C-alpha cells in the first residue's frame, strides 16, 4: 500500500473481530517499530507483545480509554528506558506511530492507548498499574499501548478536510501560507 493511502486509512479502531493476527504480521509491525528514528540512534525501546486474553483483560482496565484492548487480538506495550536519554517520549511515540501505519499497510487496524500521565480508575497511576501487571522494570517508562486486530467497525479514510491551512505559516508565524501547486491552492 502506498504510504499516503496508509496515512489516510489509519483511523482509530476500538472494536475488533475475534480473529487472531498471524505471528508474521506481528513481526512485521515490530520491524516497523525497529525502523523508527531515535535520538542519537540509541534505540531505547522495549516492546511487550501481549496476546494472552488473561493479560489483555487487566490491561483494558488500565484507564477508562483502554477498554478496547479487551477485544484486541494483540496489544503492543511501548516501554522506553528513560535512563538512556531524555527524549524517551519522542522515541517511544515515533515507534508507536510506525506500528500503527504498518498495521494499516497489513490490512489491520489499531488504536493508541495513552498510558504516560494518565490515571487508573482507582486513582492509581495508569503507568504504575501497567508496570505492575507486566513486571516492567522501574527504569522503563510506559508511553502507550497499541491495540491491534482485524476491525469490527468501519471508519472512513481521511480526505482533504484535514488540511487546516490556517495552522500553517509562511516564513514568519502568523503570515499566511498560500499553498503550492501540489496542494492546488495557487
Ligand atoms: C497521544 C495520543 C493519545 C491517545 N490516547 C487514546 C486513548 O487513551 N484511548 C483511545 O481510545 N484513543 C486514544 N488516542 C486516539 C485518538 O483519540 C485519535 O487518534 C483521534 O481521535 C483521531 O482519530 P483517528 O485516529 O481515527 O484519526 C490517542 C491518540 C494519541 C496520538
């Protein structure tokens, strides 16, 4: 699939069909994560592939917006060693987005569950909850969890309505960008 088609088709899907995702597709999604850029190429990630229903269930209770993990075929937890560099959030977030795009290209759907800076419903830190559930060492911070599976809901690909030209400046903040030939605004 063309990259721009994948970019348009990537929509957050939170309801998944009860169909397993073949291991080779999971490996390709991980390959996409390992192809991410990282600061100084330090590659501080650790990915936890969770396909055990007994573990997916508690993860889906990590916080209110995680409930879709309950029916995901697989969840990939993005943990990053924060002792390796100070831009671990960016390193983890880019790897997560690479995985979401790879999932689309492979005919799968996904959604992002924010864990860092979020609360478990008990008021406990969601990150602490996930760390305890999966035995993640303290130096690793949990950025997010990507829930993946075959979709059980249809979402339209994004069209050009996403183009918010007022959020683009030209040479100086606030100076209107008139667009270019490519985007048909000249
Ligand atoms: C940093 C970040 C945090 C997000 N957190 C959650 C979340 O915790 N739960 C969830 O269901 N979706 C989450 N999302 C998905 C967004 O709600 C979604 O991307 C947005 O509504 C746009 O919809 P789309 O992905 O279909 O284009 C998150 C997305 C990002 C980038």
